[in-house]
C-alpha cells in the first residue's frame, strides 16, 4: 500500500489512522473481517520506523522533526507489549532459563559473528604472508596454495548460499577471497610496473563481479571493492603517464569525495511499489521492503568504495613530500571533514557507517602522518586529532538517538556546504596551481 503522509502532524496522531486504513484494506480485499488483525492491532504497540527496525520514530514529534524527507519509505510494524512474568512449577526448568538469561550476550548469532571475524583475520594474515619480504623464498608455494584456498572459499560460499540459503555465510566467505586475490595479483604483476598494476586493478573489478555472479550474495563488499579498484586503476594509469603523485592523489580524493554527492541520484529501483493484483501477490509489501533494503546496501557499498578511495588519495598527497606541508594537511583534513559531514544526508545506519568510519580513519591517519612535520603543523595536527577524539566521545555518549535541533542541523548543513566548496581550491593549492599563477 502506497500512502502519502503529512510532515507536520504528530506521529502519534498518524498511527491510529494508518491502522484503520490498513484494516479497511484487509476487509476490502478478503470480504470478511480479519479477527487476527483486529486482535493484533488491539494488543500491540504500532510504530513507524525507517529502514532500521530497531529504531522506531518517536511518537511525540512530527515527520519533519524526525528528518523524514519527501519520498522516503516508512514501515508500520507492531511491537509486543509487556506481559506478566511466567510462573514455573519445575525449579530445574526455572534455573535453566535464568542461567540462559544471565549469559544472553553469547548465543548462536554471537558465535557466528565471531567465526566471521576469524575468517576475515585468517584472510588478512594469508595476504600478509604473500606480501611480506620475510616469506619471499616460499612465495611461489604460497601463491600455489592461495589458488586452492580461493577455490575452496568460493565453492563453500556458493554452496552455503545456493544450497542452504545462508546468505551471511556466503557473503563472509566470498569477501575473504578479495584480499587473497589482491595480494596474489600484486605478487604476480608488481614487477611489471604501473601497467601491470593497472591491469591488476581492472582484473580485480572483473573478479569482484564474477564472485557476485558465482556466489549470489554479498554485493555490498563486491561493489565497494569494484569502485575502489576502478578508481585506483585510473590513478595508476595517470601516475604511469607521468603525472605527479600529489596531483594524482588530489584528483583521486576530489573525485571520490565529490562523487558521494551523486550516490543518492544513482538509478536504483524505485521504493514505491508498482500496481499489482493483491490476490496474486500477497507479499508485495515484503518485496518492496526487501527492494528498499537492497537499494540501501547498494548505496552503502558505493559510499564505502568512494570514501576508501578518498583515503588513498589523501595518503598519496601526504606521502608526496618528505615532510607534510600546510596545504597537504589542510586538504586531507577538509576531505575527512567533508566525508564526515556527508553522514548527515543518509537516513540509514549502514550508509552513515560507510561514510563516517573511513572519514574518521582518514582524519586520524592524516594527523598521525603530520607528526614528523615542523612544529606549527604538528601542533595543528595534534589539535585536529583531539577534536576527532572529542567528537567520538560526544557521539558515543549521546548515541544520536534523537535528531539534532533545527539550529544544529542548519549549522551543519552550512558547514557541509563550505567544506564541499573548499575541496577543489585546496586541491589546486596542493598541486601548486596558485604558484604558477603568481599567487603566493
């Protein structure tokens, strides 16, 4: 059902009307009164939420105050009300349940995530074995074994997804292939110079696409890897053509940072459902919600690839000279701040994380790189690092549970506009364009 909601009406006043509309639609479609829906509406708390089901919108504010924009899809769902505690006749059963509740943090889901983390660490360690100079005598053996490991991981990931429907296992095993393949490609092609690395970047884009087609899940990681290696390949080609490292890094960072503005305009599937026959498609609402989640994950993957590429560009700028200069530190700091301010635009946590986490890493790494610079630059870098620490402390303590006040949102919007406008002038400063024009 596609409904348009007013932005300036309290959510608490909208929810009862939505329940009535949904109930009347159920009656119109079935021709009878659905007692189960009536009981559920009467004995449950109905809330409106965004793509994050665990964060319902507060009922005492309006949709405009909650930051809901025009065209955004909301979900009406029921939450179970509090029930009376269960009385046990069997003391052993009660003790077992209490013991289970006392260690609720460790369950099958936690064990699965621990396994995924272990797979990622093993993949990173294997990539280190391939790249480290200490294992150069045995590198041929490592490359041969890597081929077997990659084929095993791909087969296990495809089996988990296509035979057992375990998409999370398939994604984790498939993503573990990327570092191993990238390290193997570096070992095989780094001796050919820039052309070999450019071919390797293009091959990684093809590998990421092939992995998604073979496994069928985990397109977030493959999309992020494809965007990163695609932009990195362009940078390698320019560097091989003789362009200076600082100009290549500045161009890559500018392209990736400003490219984040175009991500919401990507041609993805519309969030609004098409007109279908309700009798032939009973799960249309679930299909629409799944489509919206896929679009969100797609945008998050593009964000992740762009922000990591921006970090690579700032790293090239900072390493282009023996000591970090004012122009380089200012450019890297503004790129990190701009990416961090872009987190205010998306409405979902996965998109904000894809922007915010790499932005924080870029800012902290830039400040750490400036540690060996002259004293004023070192002091400025230390101050910027202190600001980043304070911001993380504020975010961690507040949790961003409620939307910021209107004045704060307006101020951050102006700050985002100014930082975006400053990216290109600072890139020209890094590349020395002002000096060629006679501007000191």
